[in-house]
C-alpha cells in the first residue's frame, strides 16, 4: 500500500503541468497565478515533510500516513470543484499538506521495516514505483484533460486518497522506542521559515531582488533560520538533529537529492506547456512524450540496488546518475518548435536513466548512516529537500523563462502568457522563437549546475582515509 502512494503522488505532481493551459483558459488566469497551481502544492509539501517525518517517529508513522491520506482526499476534491483561481490554490495547499504526510510517513514505514540489503532493495522498488508515477502522470492527465476536462485530472486522485487511507487498516504501526515530547517550537519555526523562504524566492522578480521589501524578507528568513538552529541545539528531541550534518557522507547524499530534483523538475513541469504552446501538441500527445523517461525509470532503480548490493560503490552509481542528468539537459537544448517525438527520445531517455539510478540509491544509503529511531526524520528531510528544490526549480525555471522572454518580447505581460502556453496567432513565429531561445538558455544553465553537483557529490562521498584507529 505504501508503494501505491509512491506511485500515485508523483503521478499527480507531474501531471498537473499538462492541465495548466486549460485551467488558465477556464478560470481566466495566466502567468504567475497559473504557475502557482503547481508551486503552491510543492511549497506546502516541502514545508511540512520534515515535520511530518519527525512527528511520525514520535506519534506513529502509520497514523501520520493516514492523516495525510485524508487531507489528500479533501484537497483533491476541493481542487476539482474550485470555481476560481483563489480557491483552487487553497485546495492545492491542503493537497500539499496531505502529500507531505504520505511521502514522509511512507518512507519512514519502509525505512523502519527493512535494514541492510533488504532496505536497498525496498528503496529501489520505491524508486521504480515513483519513477513510473512521474512518467505516467502527464499521459494520464493528458487523457483526462482531453476527454473529461481539467477537473477530472484532480478528482481521480481523491479516489486514490481513499484507497490509501483504507490501506492503513492493514499496516503495522511503528514509532521510535523512546517516549519524547514533540519539538513544537522547532516545527513551527521551521515551517514558517521555509514557507517564507519559498515565498521570497518566488516573489523576487515581482518585488525586485534589491528592493526594500525584498531585503526585509531576506532578513526575516535569515533571522528565522538562526532561531531554528538555536532551538534545535537546545531541544531534547529536535525536529531536525543538526548532528546529522557533521557527516560528510550524509551531506553528500543531501546534495545528490538536490541535484536530482533540480535536474528534472523544470522539464517535468514546463515541457508539456512548451510542446502545446510552441509545437502545437495536444495535451494527450504532450503527455505521451513525457512517457519517454518511463522505460529507464522502470528498471534503473532496481539496477542501482543490484549494483550496490554486489559491491559496486554507491559513490560511482550516484555520480554516473548525476552525470546522465547533466547530459540530458545539455542534449535537450536541441529543442525547437518543429521537434518530433523522435528528436526528444534521446535526451528524455537519458534524463530517465539518471533519475532512475539516483532514486534507487539515495534514500537507502542516507538511512544507512542514521539511527533506526531517526528514519522518519531522515525520510522527511530527504523529501523536504526534494520538494523544496522542486518548488525552487518551478519558481526559478519559470522566472528565468519569463525574464528571457520579457527581454526579447519587450512586455512582461506577453512573456507571462507565452511562458504558460499562450501564443498569439498574429505574432506566433516571433513568440515561438523567443520561447525556444529561453528554453535553450535555461536548459544549458541547468546542465552546468548538474555537472557541478555531480563533482561535489563525488568529492563528498570519497572514502574516509584509514588511520589505523577506529
């Protein structure tokens, strides 16, 4: 049942981008408000994953998973029924709350139930399942949007949430062995700090990065971050143990998770929009294109687990994975308005190979370095890192596209429409060329950052020198 959650939640995440053009048309919205349909979900999920994982360690991982499933049902139904963009965004926040508890609770349940090679195999299965969900999401949403409208693409996941909640009746409860008080102060400060940080990033372009309002927001975020560190240092049972970051290897796995999410997030969320707006694909056809990473995601997490369990260094496996993600982004800079699915096959399959290898390696290796009582915390932290990075990518990727388009088209309003799939018939060629240029620049920059991430991870995961002592 946990694997069902890891299948359907990524499916819901990746599929939303396909529905954005139709949502914007029906609700009379474009630009930033439409992008926030995706961003609000990721922001909320990111802010609450760590807290959900830590609460699961103390209050019960199955209990947190069940609560998340019920919130996910409520948010999905609200999204399907929303009459306007404001209520839709509110419902997406509720859905994000539920997703946070499902992802963190599910990862913690698996981490607590397995150890050693069995844990590697279990998380390889998680990686495969999540990869399938990510890849199938756009196709499923494309079929639903074309056949039944965008509301159906949300309503179907409410039924999934009911299945997940019902499945908890068959699960065994697990929690930390010791009784401890919940670090409510740390949890509250973390949620507020992370949410405000994400808001600051997403509003940078609108407020001006060096405006008085932006500088004030940055100062508040830094102050909250300092307060969180001070609280966690004194807490008897911190929501995030800062001692984890004393391990060079653990930090390496965190950076690997960041790089993995950064590498594929923008393509996953925005490529369907480009294909519909610039290449005149239907929602269903653009969803089918996003199936191309599916084949490697079906097998590469299992391959990664098999390699590690047979003595191949996890350091080598993750470095190859991140290098493949960099190569996929560089290769995708060949994108143009006349791109056929065959042209997109190579770069998207390469991205799928990188994602599959990485998702089959990171969680199990990171959990091998912590105590059993911290599995919920680590599961929540890894999902927080991935979700926060995904939200940042959505904000930065979208802002970069709009920024380049504004420079070329001379209008931020027109740039916002073009970036979200609206191409004016009277100036379509010029706008499509501008959108393609923006995509190539952003993809190239992503490839450079992924290359740097791979190098950093390779260095951090190097073996500790044998001093002959401990």
